[in-house]
C-alpha cells in the first residue's frame, strides 16, 4: 500500500500464496484495509466491461489517486490458460497474471 500511495496514479500489485485457493489472499486483503481488489483462483476474472477489473481500478484511481491489488498466485488461468511447464518441485507453473494486468 505504501508504494501505491507514494506514486501518483500508482497501482501496487502484490502476489500472495494461493495456488488453488485464495483463502490467504482473501484474509490478508480483509485484514489490511488498504486493498482495493483481490483476485482469487476460485473466481473468474472479468477484465473489461462495467463489472470488469479495469473499470473498477479506473474508478479507484479517480477517487483515491492510487490502488492496491492482491493476486493469489493461481488466479487468471481462465485468461492466460494452464501451463504445461513444471517448476523444480514438480508443481505446474502458474500464469503470470500480475504482469498481464500491468500491461493492460
């Protein structure tokens, strides 16, 4: 939240644990009080349109001048697709939804 607030029109994106469940990301977001958007693997991400995250973040930016987004690491497979690659521990690599949102 500090980084987002210190940059005019800044959006801070924080990736938290949550490969298959957004429980930790959801609880951290609720406890923080600074989070404007929390993306979870259990909920389909809608980018565009009236109810999309882009419109939501634009509203927050106009109102507050900054925004904080928490992303559970498993969020976004419906947009970017599941990876066939695995990491050193044998777990399937997760989509890089944070950088994707930054580019939008």
